[in-house]
């Protein structure tokens, strides 16, 4: 009985922490497992934390088993390939990793620090969104349920991936149609909807899909808002998303994103682009409740009017170049 209890504790409790420690190890936030004598206050704190968590690492008795779980979970955090997400499947949905509130808080802090160190760590941004967005996801889910089109999306759960896009048909659509402009956005910016990470830390199947839908709609928002993928365009989209979704991750990006802009782009953001994004984010229809896959032939301007989104302000800095 004791062995089974330790096995359950180690496998269920240590996996998310192991994921975080491994991901942040090169930032020297944690040095796990401890292998040296700690002399500074920073190292002492890391040692105490590691020692406090050490009882949950009872798989050390079986080194091969411990190594196997470590590799599977670390690979699971850093890839979105479906064949790997089944490695830690515990029943809610493929790829789900159960975490306690304390573990979520620890993951949120660690992933937030990592995302600040490198905003292009999309895996850490994804973890931050999943571990801090429960209440916002509930509100988004309720808005989708109260919208006929959104309810259909929750029921059918469509995916936006290259395998589900009829690119030849979209390329044949006239200029100005939503599908043609979205395909042009993907080609011009060399991005793909397949790059979006799968959800792992949301402890509800339906809320996990809402988070996934938010991620897959992000590039569509760039098309709807007319924003490029440079830093100014990304910050403008984050301002819109923060006002529209209420996700803490979006709010954090909206606050910290401007720190990477130069003076001229900051002026454009605060004088016209930012207020436009916030105003439209607040008053627009829920962007997750639109079945975009059935709107490719619709005129982009008509779709904006339907969603109550004004055309973007004419700012050269937001439409040309890719520098910050």
C-alpha cells in the first residue's frame, strides 16, 4: 500500500513541477536536483524548495522509471504533436496533466518569469495562459453558449489547421474575401495554424477547447484587425484580446509588450492604435463565437461590420516592416 501511494504521489504530483524545473533550468531559477553545496541566499532558497519537494520524487528508487517519466513529460511540454500528448493522458482529454491549485500557482510564476525573459517562448506563454485563465475561460464559455453560432462551435469543436483548410479553394477566392486575405496573411508572414500548442493544464474538457479555440483564432484576429506580426501589431492584438477575453495572459502581454517598442511606435500605440484596439475589443461580438470556417467567402469588410469592428487606423509603422 505504501509503495502504491508513493507511486501515485510521485507520478501525479511531481510531473508538472518536473516540467517547470526542466524548462527553467537554463535560466538558473532552479537547479534540480541539487548537486552542489549552496552558498548564496538565492541558492539556499532553491535548495530549500528542492528539499521540500523531494518527498514527491520517490521514483528515485526506480531510476529507469523516473528517467522515462521525465523524458515523456518534458517532451510533452515542448511539442504539440498529437502522438506525444498521449504520454501523460489521465482521462480528461488527450495530453491533460492534472495539477493542484498550488502546482498551478507555481507553474504560473515560473512560466511568467520565463516568458518575461524570452517573449518568444511560446510554450511558457501557453502554460501561463492555462494556469491563470480559469475564470476568464468560464466567462468566454458562457458567452459562446449564449450565442447560437458559438454553441454550434462548442458542440462540433472544429479545428483550424492546415489539414482542415482547403487552400486551393481559398486561393481562388476574390481579393477582399476573408478566406483569401487570411491565406495571404499566412503566406506573407510565413506562419501556420499548426504551430499552436495543445492544451495541457486546464482541468475541464470544454474549457480546454475554449482555450484551444482562442489560440487557433489568434491569426484570424490579425486578419480581421489588419495587424502585421511585428511587435507593434502583436501588442495591438494583445490589447484587443485583453479587452475582449479578460485572460490575464493577454493583459500581461498588453502591459509589458510596449516596453519593447521604440519611441515612435509607442506614440502610435498610445495615441491611436491602442485606444482603437481596446474600444473595439470591448464592444465587438465575441470573436470565439464565429464559425470562421464557414465564412471564407464573406467579404472582410462585411465581416468586420457584422462583428462591430472598425477598420484599423492608417498607421504606416503598423503596416510596414517587422522591426520593433
